[in-house]
C-alpha cells in the first residue's frame, strides 16, 4: 500500500496560494477543494485557480470536486492540470462514463462518498476507479471533527478492494490529524488528506512528515 499525505489548500492563506503550495513541497499531492455553493454550502475556487496552482508547484494536484454536474466539469480540471480528479458519487449522473473520460484524458479517476453514502452499491464500479475517497466529515468546511463512525466504511471499502484484487488507493478526508490518522491507517486507508492539521501548524512541511510517520506505524 502506498502511504501518502495530501495537504488541503482549503486551510491555507488564499491571498498567498503559490507560497502556501510551496510550503508543503515534499507532500505527495496537493489536495484542492472545489466547492460550488450548491453541492455544499460553501464556495471556493474553480478551473483558473487550479491552472495557476499547477504552475506554482511541482506537487501534483488532487482535485476534490464538491460540485453539482461533475459530468460536465471534471474533464476541465484534467485539462487545467489536475493529476487526480475526484467526483462525488451523489452528484455524478454517469459515474462509469465520467471515470473513463477522466482516465482517457490522462488523470487518475476517483469517486468520493459523503458520510451517509455506503460503498456497497458501488462495488461493481471499483475497477473503473483509481481511488475511492471516504469522507470522514460532511463535506463543505475544513476544521471539523473526525467522524469515528466512518471507520467501518473505511474497513469495508478496503475489504472490497482486496476482494477484487484491485490496486485502488483509499483516501480519507476530514478531521485527519495526529490524533486520528492512526485509526484511519489501521482501518485500511492509505491516502490521507489533512487541512488544518498541516496549515494550522507552525511548520507545515514538518506536520506532513509527522503525519506520515504516524500513519506508517
Ligand atoms: C472538506 C474538505 C476537506 C478539508 C479538510 O469538505 O473536503 O478537504 O479541507 O480539512 P480538515 O483536515 O481541516 O478537516
Ligand atoms: Zn477535500
């Protein structure tokens, strides 16, 4: 299992995005939260900012689309330079077609599940994906408390990935910190998004290293 730490730019200073992206070089991916104020009650950034971020850092971009109609928008994020694009299962009209399109355009295709969405109905789709994101908070805001009740879903997702012998990555996002990351790793997650735990720290690069050590134990 590849163990990866993806700092979320949502918790960074938006007036200094390029510097904030550089502050975590050494992380595996930079997690970019795109919100449209419809799928979630918050508004962040879109395609032009993703394009600019891609030019500002060598760290590949992991775009998490919390938007309606990802079928229409996701391919544009690949064109803007994202190396991985995550759409929400609850929002995609045709997830298989969309995952294929993202892959055909050259990015990793990933599907996210809100806390109330189970993984089992999506078992047959897993071979079409490169990653599953199990949300460990309700999407929309950084700095929320980790939902322990999501641990069984992380375990179940890992079980299904193993059952089918797939190479899929399993990402967790929301409330991941030094005090929760070990539980996530133990349940089978291997890609960890951390916003406030990284950008709220005095030394973000050091926070990334510490999280990586904890997850690897
Ligand atoms: C929440 C976003 C997360 C958020 C995580 O909807 O998807 O990526 O930035 O922030 P923390 O790590 O502070 O919970
Ligand atoms: Zn996210």
